[in-house]
C-alpha cells in the first residue's frame, strides 16, 4: 500500500502531513473529531482527492493498531 503520510523537517518542522501538501494529518483527525465527513474535508481541501484522505485515515488507524499490538507484545515479554 502506498503511504500518503510523510514527515520532513523542512515541511512544518517535521509534522506529519499528507504527502505533497502542507496539510497536517492532525488537522484531518481534528476535523473528523469535529464531525466532518471525508467529503467535507475534501471540500475544504479540493486539491486532495477524497480517496487520499480516506487512505490517510486508514494509515493512522493502522499505526495506532500497530502501536497497540507492540505494547501488548512488550507487556507479555515483561510478564514472562
């Protein structure tokens, strides 16, 4: 799967952004929290296709899930 999240020290000080933009991933998550739909976010940022916004959201979910699994494995190793 192609990654649409990137971090570069030269872009917003390394804040994770949507690749090819200066839109922080945290902004997308904030808008979702505020009740925006993917389509509404796309309307605010029409130069970013809706499917890219959906993929960014999926990537964030996968990162969180992966982080949780890493923590579970660490806890099991400590308990052993």
